[in-house]
C-alpha cells in the first residue's frame, strides 16, 4: 500500500489531491529510482573524464585541464542544486527534461570540443582560445545539470516511499557513489580502448537519456499530464536521434577533423593502448611526420638534425652498450648503430604499438634504417622509470633519454631528480647520459630546470642546443597561433657522473649530414647565453615544469 503523502513543503501551494499511485510496489519503485541514480552517476563521471582526457590530448598539461574541469564542474553542481529547488514541485517532469538535456550536452561535448580544436585552433586571435573557452562552458553546463539532479531525485525517492531525510540521503548517495565508481572504471578500461573518445561519449549520452526516460515515463508517468508525456517523449527521441546520427557519422567526422589538424597527407592513424599514432606523408616524395597524441614527434624534414644532435655527442667515448629510453620510432637507434663497434642497443619504450609500426611501416622503417632488424637491438615495452628501478645491475656506456618535452605533465616524472638518479645508477664508469630538454629559445626556464635537476642528481653537465627547427605546424604544448613564438631549436644536456663530459663528436666516426664540431661548439655557447639563474631541481613531489 502506498503511504499517504506528506504535507506540501512550505511556500508551495496546497495540492487538491494526493499524487497518483505508482504502478509498482514501493520497494520495487525505490529500487528503480536508485538504479537510475546509479546509471546517471556513471554517465556523469564518464562525461567528466571524457572532457579531462580530450582536453589533455588537445591542449596538453593534464594537471591543468583536470583542475579546470573538476573545479568548474563541482562549483556548477552547487549552483545547479540550488537552482533546482524551484523545480521540486515538478520533480518527475523536471528530472526527465534534465536527463534529456544532460545526455545531449554531455554526449556531444567531446565531438564539439574536437571540432573547435580542429577547425579554429590555429586561426589566431580569439579563436586560438576557442577550445579552452568551450572546455569551461561544457564543464559549467554539465556541472549545472548534474547538480540539479540531486534535489529532484530526493523528491522522487520520497515520492515512492516517505522516509527520514537522513536515510533517503544515504540511499541516494550510496547509489550515486557506486555508479561513479563503475563509470570511472568503465571509461579507461572499456569505453576508451574499445570505442574511442567520441563514440564512447555518444553511447554514454544514449544510456543517460534512456535511463531518465524509462524512470519518468515508466514509473512516474501518472505524475505528468498527457501533453507533458508527449513533449518529453519527443524530446527523448530527438536526443537519441541526434546521438545516433552523430555515431553513424563519427568515422567521417574523425577523418575530416584529422585532415583539418594534420593536413591531407594522413596515411596511418592508429589508437594503441597508450596513445594515438598518426603518420603523414612518407609517400610521393612527401616528408614523413610522426604525431603522438596530436604532438609532432618526428618531422621528416628535420628529424636527422635532431637525432644526430641527440645521439652523437654522447657517443664520444666508450659506447659498446647503449640504452635508449623512449625512442620507439627507432631513429635514435639508427644513429647509435652507425657506430660499428656498438655491441648492444636496448630500447625501452612504453608503447609496443609504436615499435611495431616502426618495424612494419615501409616509410618509417625505411627512415630508421630498419634498425629493429639489427640483431644488436633489443626492445622492452615498459615504463622507463619503472624499468630503471628494476634493472639496477645493468651498466651502459651511453644512456639516451629520447622522451617527450618536459612541459607535458605525463613526462614530468621522466625529468625528475629521482629519474636521473636511477639513470646515473645505470651508467658504467665513464658513461654518459644525454637528455632532450625541450626548446631553449621559447622555454629557457624549462630547459635550465632540466639542467639543474641533472646536477642535483649528482651529474656534471654540458648543455647545448641545435638551431634550425622548422616553423611549420606544431600541436600540443608547442601549439601556438603566433608563428614567431613557434619553437625553432632543440635543447639537450649531456651529463656524466665523474667529470664534466667534453662536448665533442667522436673523431673516428664518419662525417655527419647535419652536425659539425664547429656548429656544436657555437650552439653550446649560444645555449649558455640563455642561462636562467636560480633554476631549481624538479622532483616527483615538487615538479617545476
């Protein structure tokens, strides 16, 4: 038997009659409400994680993007909860409309954010900040809608069976938090690897709108007028239609937006378990470019200048055993193998998919000189930091850290004092470590922070840079609408444990294509002229990049 409704809340007009009876028993109705809370909470967290993941991928610095999304969303949830107090008299209809709006906004958020980045991100002016503005707008809108759910759900669960407020809050929050747990685990382990960012957000929106419609039009349909039921049904069908249409077109959309980001030369686009890999060019005389998670990692026109500068100054001295941290593209290994007295090259890269592509793609394997076909090269798919911790007995004459820019949050631990301490432990007596430290001209503080961190790890350093980086399209942390501020150099730091290593090329090696001793000496002096005094070491618990 349905219990008699409680008196109308203060300030609300008295009802002429009690609410219509529910079509199910109270216990069943309560279960259905909590099940809907569970599903909606899972969907809400997926929207949140989608925004964080996509913003980190498009704009870099995952800590900043996560902070923006979470802080704005939590703030908006509070505002939404306050605003929804006025809708409690129409809890069922309001909740149905709310879920339809949330499904549409949350489900389309990833696609809209990617579209703005692809088609307006490089225009300059106000449009250059378009993705960031849209990120805040979506975080605010989704937070408002999620926050507005709480007072309406409290009314609905009390509508099913009147209970004390503390018990109702406990039931509601228990279902909400468990749903958030499931959504938080489903996103990285199921949705993202199997569906991708865009399709998973569209599917989440569809689940969201179906759950809200099923609860309101099924359990609480007698609380709505016939006109309200029809309007809500039309709205839900329209949202499902929009999401379904977007899902059908998502592959065409990805191809078009990828072409807008990378140009019309996209030849390979692969989503591995670690990152997105895109290869452009490499055919019809076009230079090969390699992008990892949207960031230009290898520029075909200039990669040899970068890799010769990275590897060969460190090869001046004993170099029988070489360790390459990162460098899954095989290009640093190519330069190390140019020395015939190298006996072993160990490559430790997190992404086996990149290594597999470097073995099998004709253009990339040709560019790396088929390095992975050399029996001296041994590959380990592992996190470089963890691998160094577990491989304390190995000693190498040369350690090459061919890693992403230190300005990327995910790379911060690979530029920490602790990491360099582990790398120092892997060096043989007289061994050298060389580190890619980012552009000097545009980010001198980051470069000299890397150098200070190496010194804090007990290493003696010789910083240098190489000019001539092209000013073409770059993305990620290097993305800028102002061509004058685009990176035009690479910075490196050569280090050793015993004494400051001489910054010289091996006199016994063949002449290099792009690097000479005179240029290396001149560029080292130029780098020294940019020194930032007072730079402090970066650690795991106090990153400074």
